[in-house]
C-alpha cells in the first residue's frame, strides 16, 4: 500500500484484478508481491 500510495480497499482491488488477469489465486498473487515486490498479472 505504501509503494503504490493506495488505501486498503484499493490495494485489495488491485490484487483481485491481478489475480483475475493472471488466473492465479489471490493468495498466490499476494505472496508473489510480498516475496518479490512485483505485482503479477499487471
């Protein structure tokens, strides 16, 4: 949230959209972001 300067709601929306685009479960997208700092599917 700090990196992208978004609220919690906006961050969740970003994660859900990335999950849908990449066909990866939300948990996987969040784990990838936390591990690598890269938002997959964006």
